[in-house]
C-alpha cells in the first residue's frame, strides 16, 4: 500500500519508535478479546471482569457527574482530539494520548467499553478509532445504545466519582488508521479502496456547509452517518448495515476510507465498516482540508431532474 503521512501522524510514529520496544503490534485483523459492539446484558454479565474498564464518553464533566454507570470513568473528547491552527478536530500527539490513557488507569491488558451519552455516537466512535490507533482496537467495544440503554433497563446509576490510579501503557501505534489528503488522493483510482463521504446528501452533492468548495472527493460513495443507527442510538442489525454499504456501492473485500466535514461524524462510518469486517482508515482533515486545497479535485453530483 502507498503511504503518505501527515506531520502529526509522522511525529507520532517517530516517537513510538523511540518510546516503544514492543514489536507485537495489534492489527485490525487480530482476534478480538471482546465483541466490537456489546449490549447491556453482556455488560452486566461481564461487569466484574478483572480487566474491564467502562469509559463514560461525554462533551463535559457535568454529563458524567449527574449520572453514570457505577464504576465508570469520565472520558472527555478533548483528551483524544482537538482543533489546531491548521485544521479542526485532529488526533493529538502520541505523548498526549499516552498520558490521557494512563491517567484513565488503562494498561495494555485492559478491555474497554465506551459508553456514549445523549446520542453522541459519532464522538464515541471517534474514541474507538483513537484506541485502535493506539493498538487497543481489539480490546475496545462500544455499548449499544449508550448510557440511555443502561438506564432504560432499570440498572443502577451512580454520581460517585471513580478514583483511578495512574497506569503504565505502551502504545502499539497503527499509523495508517488516520490518513491525510495526499494519502487519499493517491487512492482515487485504486479499485481496492472505497472512499466514503459520511456527510448529509446535500453536502455530498453541492452544498458547501462551510467548506471552501462544494462537492465531494471524486469517486466517493455517500453513506450519511445518521442512517446507521435507530432512534434509540442503537446500531442497526448487521444484515441491514451490510445492505446499506452494498447499496451505496461499497464492495466487499475492499478497504474503506471515511471522511466528513472535519473527521468526527465519519467515525461512525469507520466504526460500522470495522464491525462489518472491512479494514478502515479515517481521513482526519476530511473535506475541510480537501476543499481548502486548490490542487485537489472535487466532484459535484448532477442535480436530480425534478420534472420526472
């Protein structure tokens, strides 16, 4: 595979070579230690597992302190991704990620369940991608339906802050999970790669939505991220998700690269692609980056004939 790395990912990779001596890096194809999606009954059955850590993924600490699954730990989005002077919502350096993971008490033997709150599935999926980037993807799952599903089944809710001892963690970096515009551009004519635009159809077609140019990455398929889960924020069944991908033109056995406006909502498409068994990548700069570069092509879908 051709590989073009953005400066942040390149920096992360160089740092990893310095700080990590572990050569048994986890890959997307390795055997999982827990399902990629778990439901409430599964979580209750495994609640007391020695290495299980539940992370309450929220936009602010208030969402955690007003109620969470007992024993769960607060994970703020900003510890994993943040805007910088160039682009919005970019993956942080490996040192910052490593420090955040250790502060959460996570070690390389941990099994992680990510619990979203208030319907924030795509930010929760973005946290999954980051753990996969760090080599923990096969030890990380998302709780289907999140905190609301837990509460709806009458399970206990706690307001007690979970005290955590700092752990030791060694990243097993997977550097091609987060990719940049040059990397995507190199695959535009590659039949082994399917590029998926996770934005709403109007942005995929011609609306700018704040982008520098209208349209989409040439050849990209459109799967709007919000079509992958139901009104209770639970993922649709595997057969239905397969149908959505096939209908959109995503062929089996190809790899998938997902993008959106800035790299958050595309995380949902990435996660479902992984759930369905695809090898996946996330274009971190997404269309904010692509549309802002005049050297890169865009494609505009023809307008539908409303007279028919």
